[in-house]
C-alpha cells in the first residue's frame, strides 16, 4: 500500500503574531517613554487498501531512463547532514524477467531518526521513487516495522540506526543491455533536537546477465533484516473493531493470541500515537455466545476524520506487530460489539523514551517545521496528488539546499559577501527613504558643527542598525528552534505590528510639522535637534539615544524590502549553524550602516552638503509628507490583512493619536494661569485619546484572524493595487476587477494572474506551457514597484500572451505555510522572488529581485 498523502497541520495563532504584538508593544512603550522618539521605532484522502498495480516505466528505448530525479545522481553513498544515503541492490547481477530488489539504505547518526510511511504526530515519510530502464516494473515499498518515540504528549513513528527501504523490480524479458542504471531523488526528514529536510540524487548500475548473482553478504543481510520486520503480503488479515467511548477496540484475527502487541495505523487521525495500547486476553465471544476467546487491543482514537460516527476513518488499516511478527491488518467496523467481558490487560505498550533528550526527536518541532514550512515538497503535486514533480523544481531545490549546507566554505563566504553588499544597497530601497531622509537632515546640520560629534552620532546610528539585526537573528534562531520557518519581513505579517508602525509614522509626521516637541523629539533622530531651531547651541542638544533609535527604526522599516544579493544570503540561514546565521545578519547590518560610518569618519564629505540655515526648517516640514505616505502604505497593507473594519480602527486610532499629540503640544506652548489649566485639561483628554488608540489596536488584533479576501487557492479576490489588468483567481475562474474591453483591445492582450499552487505549476508544465511565479506581499514595496513598472507594462503583458505563459501569484501578505515551504525549497525566506519555468525538462530560472523589462523578456526568450 502507498503511504498516505501528506497533510499539513494548521497553525491557528502563529507565534509570529505574538512576536509582532510584542514588537508593537515595545514600539508604543518606547514612544511614550521618549515622548516622540523613534522607538520602534493535502487533503485528507483515504486511499483504498487494495494492493495497487506495479509501477511501469514508460517505453522510450531499451536503455532510456524513465522521468526521474533532476538533481545530479551519483553512485555510492551520499552524506547529507545526519544521514548517509545509498541506492543498493540485493544482487550483484540481475537477470532479465526475474525480480530482484533495489533499496534506499539510510544510516542515521546516533539519536537521529527518519520517518515511517505514517510519521505519527509529526514529521514526513521518506520518499523513494526510483527510475530505471524503460518498461522496468517496480513494486511497492517494503516498509520495515517502525519504532514509536515519545516526546511529551506526542509520538512519532520512525527509524533509527541503519535500515533499507526496498522495492522489487523486474527488467523486461527482452532487456539486452549489459547493465541497468537506476536513479532516485531520495527525500527524507531527519530529526533529533531539530528537524532537517534532506535529499540526495543517487544512482546505481546493476550488471545484467544470464545468471543471477547475490550482492555482498552485508548488503543482503540489510535487505533480509528489513524484510523480516515488514509484513508478508500473504499474511495480511482482517480485524474487526468497534467504538467504546474514546477507545477503539480491535478484535485480533483468529489464532493470534500474543502476549504483547502494538498497532501502527497507515493513516493519520486514526489513533492517538502517544497513547498507551492495552492488550486484553479472552475479550471476544464467538457468534453463538459461547465463552470469550481471542484477544482485543484497546487504542485511543483520534478526532474523527472519516465519514463514520464511530471515530475511525473508513477504510482504515495498519501494521500489527505482535510477538516479533508484522501483520498487515484491514480494519472492518463491527455493527454489534461482540465483547462479553474484558479481563485484565496482559500488556500495555507505551512509546519508547527518546534516545537523545526529552525535547528532541522532532515531536513538536517536526509538527511545525515539517508541516508548516519544511522544504520537502509536502505541498508538491507528487506529495498530494501523485503528479510527478517537475524535474526543474527538484534540481533547483537540490541546488538551493546543497548551497545552504555548504558550511563554512565557499557558500558561507559568498553569503557574507552578498549580505554585506545587499545591506549597503538596502539604503537605496524605497522603504528606507523616510528614515534616511531624517538622517540626511542630521548630517546637513552636522556639516557646520563638531566633527567628533558627527562621528559619535554615526557610530550610535550604526550600532542601532547592527544590534537590531542581531536581535532579528536571535528571533530567527528562536523561531527556527521552535520549528517555525520565519521569512524576511516576517513582522509585517502581523496586523498589530503594521498598525503600530503606521501610527508611529503619523506621530513622526506630526512632530516634523511642529505640532508638538519634547526634550527628545522625533526630529532628533540621529542627532537632529528639535523645536528650538536649527542653529547655535540647539544643535548640540541632539542625543546619542536618538541616533540609536533611528537605527532601530531604519531596520524595522527596511525589512519589507529585499535588496539585490540579499535573497540568497538570507535564504542561506535556513539550514545553517547558529553562528553562521548570526554572522550573515551582522554582515547585513554592517553593510547598511557602512555609508553613515563613512560620512561620520570623513567629515570632508559633509562639505558637499549645504550649510545649516533657515532652509532646514522648511526641509524638516517637507519630510513629514514621506512619513504620511509611509503611514498610508501601511494602512493599505493592514486593510489587506484585517479588512475594511481593521482599516477603520486604524483610522480612528490615528485621529485619537493626533488629538493626543496636539494636546501635548498645547501643554508645551501654554504659559501660565488659565491657559495652562486649559492645556492641562487638554493633556488629560490626550491621555484618554492614547488609551483609545491602544484599544483600537486591540480591535485590530481581534480582526486579525477573520477571513480576508486574499489571493489564495481557496479565496481568489482581486488585490487592490496588485497591478492594472491583473486578475487573481483559481485556474479557470477569473475573479476580481478585470481590464475593460477597451483596455484589452488597446493592449492586444488579456493577461490573467492565478493563485499559485504547486499542482497548478505541474499541470501547466504537463500541458507544455511556460510558467512565471511571482512570490509577493502587499507590504513589500519592491514587489509593488516590480509589478507596476515591469510586470504590468504593455510590452511584458503582450509577451506573456504571445507565449501563453501561465502567470501564478503566491501572495505572502499574511502567513502562508505552503508559500513559506516553497520559498524554503529554493533556499529563500523573503520576497520578492520570481521563478520562470520554460518547460518541464528545464530547471526554473530565478529572476533578480529588481526586475527590468529586458530581464523578463530575456527570460521568456530562453531556450525551452
């Protein structure tokens, strides 16, 4: 029987939401503390139990391989992280027309394990789909009996040590070649304290002759040991079951009266993996109502997933391990429970204790990492619907994961270089412009001041940047240790954080407009003094704390952007040791801070800036408008996350915050007597307005879980601003606003964007159509710029239409486990990211983060 389709565990309130709320809380707290400082500033299918027919490689020539792995396949063992993998055979020479076995040998490091066909509460089954000569017939995988590992209240089914997953294979009787080549892209998830998806392209050359010769005794022994613990097909049996409260009671087959037994279901959701299994003797009476006989195994059922009310899916089956024997059981529900009396349990089987640590073995880590974002093609067509994964996908995945595991060699040095250069280029990204404008203003002010003071402020600003990236690295590492795949800009997926940032930029704008000032004003970011003017002694009042907070704010608003060279560098951190992840993030921070350090330490460069004067006051007010523009953009992002109601709460919060700022400004400008009393009353009202602002943020949080029309496989609404002439929707079901007929005639095209899914990619490639995938998010300004300036251009859309390109959009505005997994498969964890599949035979082409019309057209013209 085939392994069940891989399903995804849903994560209701994601830890990133909580993290975003925490960051937002810090932002508001610091905002209040400093007055105005920049403080933040697969479907559950139930396959039939019938034995499927053998897999037959399509005929295309005597020695041509059937479609197989795209990653380079090499003979011999391959070492990947904690697993040694090898493609082996139980014969040294095969005979045409006679069956033999090939197998995937997995040797685990101590305390590490991979997973059985049903991994239990967490994990993913190992994939072993070999390809061989044309018309070679492959049987089903022989899965040895697994072990059960407990981690808290969860349990896994898997393997430690050295095992072989084997498949029988028969060459055509008329096979004439002297050898047969087999290849496989083996994939697995290996877990201990962390879970690491792994894969290897393996190859095996089997000599073919007129006489069969066995392989080495050690290899044959591995095959026999694995086969001996697997169920024999001829020993398959049927067991009746019935429901008793939270238990499912299995009446074991006649003649089977073991002293110890354990049941491993083939399907998820049948039993609670970690629950003890009790074996009861003499629990079943015969049909005539005689004395009890036989044995009953009591299991705790999981939540019902099938169509029966009894608490177990139909059909159901599994592996019964009893007295050293493995028996395949098909479970048949019994309408009338035949129990006449249960006696004391003979044996209670509980999961084995973890071999390593009480927190390891993958348990919850496997559930989050493997189900919610592991780079394992769990959402691929091959995993869900049996459609073969496009070879290019596998090739790109293998390449990305291999480069991410290169360790301290060339891959690490390239990642550091990319991080350093990408961090510097990040200053040119549009999302950083508002804060950079304030910093330029402070440098302009410093042009006529003390050079040592300029250096101190440049160093403080840089420290804020670098330490913020260190904090981000710590968050990434903590989430990765918890099994969650966090992406670049992840905090922007929290509506509360987005709302808090929008309010912060409104507050900065009000300060720049002169509505209020404080001892440490918002305009003192990085050394810019507040209220008292722009010259003389006031210029010396800028604080190092303001510069530091400006660096923090610059990082927070920079993360929605991904600069060139940064995508691969950040993606490198997905599967690297902690110190390498930290080094990459520090390199990004140093790269971003480098221009300011240069300006601070080379004062002669400041001579190019105009001298301080009255123009600075005008420029200060002018900078308020980019702040408002940033707040408007963040409000749009929040509307896509929390809907129109969420936007309404944000607008109310902005009005209340504005009133509080105005009240505070009145208190500052009040002199004495009645005017000061009125100002104090206004300030009290302002404090109430601040409380109302906080309450509005809590309302946004309450709306964060509500369904919002986004471009997903299930909901296909047109995204505002996604681009003129673009429609988002499932294949064949256009939705949202479409271009008018006049526009279509004018363009000569009718381009339709569809919601991304890996199934749709495979389907389009099978139809011979090229595919462009746009991984995007509403909070990613670079993504929006690429859409409007490149993807929505008439020339590009005409090229899409002429080549019949299937356009897929993977929207990551809100947390999406499938998109996270797809990004991770290619060694990325941020957007924008673009993939162009020219054909099923070619690996996808990765386009740069910053698109140009020429870049896209050149990709479309690439050979197929």
